[in-house]
C-alpha cells in the first residue's frame, strides 16, 4: 500500500528535526505544525525546507512547519500517534534510547557524532532565545490557537442565525423559523457566553496551573449568583460591577496570578493536606482579588483600548485602513498579530463586532492578487505556478500562509507589492466605515457571512480592491526576473 501524504510528511519532518527524541512537545494551528525542539543543533533546516509539501519554516520560540490547512491536522496527528502522546503533551524522555535499538551501526555512529555537538546547545539557545515581548505573544497565541476552530464554527452558525432572523423580521420567511434560529443561537452562545471559562482553562494550562482552577476564575468574572438588586460594588467608584467586566484580558491576568500562588503553595503546603488546602486558598485569594481589583481595573483598560481603536478608525478612515492593511502581514511575520485576538474579542463583547478584522483581512486578499499576477507573468515557471494553483483556493478563503511562505515571501518583491494591495483594500474598507465582523473567523471570502448587516458590500468592495491592487502592483513592479525563467516540475 502506498504511503499516505501525511505519513510521508510526518516521517520526513521527524527525520529533518533530529527524530521524535529531539521534540519536547507538538501542537498545531490552522496551517503549521509547531514543535518545541530540545536541541536545534540536530535540526537540518535546509533538509526541512526542501521537503515536498512543506510550504515554509518559521523559527521562533517554536519550530513551525507550514504544511497548509486540513493537512496540518493529519500530519500532527500522525506525528503524535507515533510517539503515543496527545497534542501539547511532553514527549517521553527515553525516546532516544528506545529508538537506538533499531538503528544501524552507521546510524548509531552518526548519532554519536551528533551528540558531541550538544556542547553548543546553550550557545544556540541564546541565539534564538525569545525576548519578553515574544514570550508574552507566545503565551497569548497558545491560549487562543486551540479556540480558533471554535470561533470559526460558532461564528458562522451565529452569522446564519443573524441572516435568518433578519429575513424573518423582513417577512421573507415565516415565524416558524424562530425555533430553529433559537437553536442556532444556543449553539453559538455555548462558546461566546462562557468564553471566559475556556480562556481561563487554557490560560492555566499555559501558565502551569491546574486547568480547572483557571476555569473557575474565568467563571468568577461572570458573577454567577449575584442578585441584580444587591450587586457587588466597584471599590474604586462605588458603581455596580457588571458580569464580564474586564473581559478576557482580566481573566488572563488573574489566572497568571493564580498560577504563581498555586505553585508557591505546592512548595510550602505538606503533601498530606495539599489537595485540600492549596486549591481552597488559591481560589479564595485570587477570586476576591479578581472581583474587587482586576475586574474594575481591567474594565477601564478594556474600555479605553476599544474606545481608542474605534476613535482611530473613525477619524482616520481610509488612511487608517491603508496603514493597517499595509503592515498586518509584517506583523504576522514578527508574531505580533497574536496580541490582536483578545482585542477582537473585547470589541465584539463591547460593541457587537470587531472593525479591525475586516480591514486586516485585506492583507490576505493582497496576497491573492499578487499570486494571480505571478501566475500571469511566470507561466513558464511550472514549479511556481503549480505552487500558486495549490495555494490559491485556500487563499481566497482567507488562509494566506501557503501563499506567504510558499510563493510571495521567498521571492521577496511580491511580498511587498502584496502588502500594498492589502493597504489599498484596507483603505476602501476604512473609507466605507463601520464594516465589522460579529465573530472571529477566517478572512477572505469566508468572512462574508460574519460581516455586520448592511455592510457586506463595503467588505466585498474592499476585497476586490485588494485583489486588483495586489495584482497591478505585482504585475508591474513585483515580479523578479528569476521567477519568469522556465522551470519544470520535479
């Protein structure tokens, strides 16, 4: 039986990174297999990038191998199944000794030589040691990446419910649809009504606390059990605290505090009573701290942040849209885009939609326009055009990493002209104004069902402008001479 593509990729990726024994743990996002590497001296980057099916490699705090949407789930699953762990779990430390039993003499000799290079491990680690800013961004990413499929699914369900509800109000469909619409909203609210709990659990896992305790702290911000007639008071201004005040920003901060307290208590509380005393003290202390300190302060921070962004978009209009659309992809390259996820969620919670997401989505549309221009100008380059054909469908649906890492970024200039296309699309969306998305989801055409009512055309015109802008800028200014040379498929 022929080897499946995901099995081949898993095998070749392991081979290039020094085997599963050189991987500490593995997770994945929508397009990337993300591995925490034990020793980067054992990673053959050139071999990794040359694997057929690998669209790009990003080396930050983790080693990220871009294989594309859909396929990434299968590849990651094969890789963890081979080791016998789950996503995000640490790989066993004795993998190397077990695997050596099956090595040939040549492979053992090679492994011994490789081991001698371990003395350079510390130096290599220093070269790639993330800054404090990158560490924060990594944590934010780890908290929200597992929730992205949930946001997409629940968001689209909510979008369908909103469309049907409007059609019912307009008389286009009968009131007998009301129960079905209610069911759709119940499913959607299963995510967004209790998002603080999910974020609390993921935050606890990221910070090394007990996940259940993190979930409780997230639930504390919902103020369950508080009588509206006798609300809890904001100790700073005397006003009533409201459920969800401070949003997920407050939840993340509180769980970070919880993790530090719990770890400290585990060290000082005797083992015989640890399971009773530690969670009780931790929840009591952090719960009170969250309600009376974090919620009021985080509420002010959250309101100010959302208000500032709304003001910039309202005043800046097309100019703000152009700048955001232009620089979003460079932010993605630096990993800075991760900090936008909690901002999107706060904007949706406070205003019903995020005005940032439709503008930032234009960056991916600029990539599509650039890819189409390369396809038109570089027809003799069969390897390039074949890559474009494979990456364009998901590019139209808002997943741009295959185009970024497989097409535009390796060529250099097309990446810049694609960013310009994104800026043009962002300017159009910014000029229309109030084009928001009711949930976080994919960009591109797939975001259309999530656009707020009455503003879909503004988003579509922005997409078209980004496609055309990216195409024209790339067609005339962004095609490297080498890219037009004739090549055949391997």
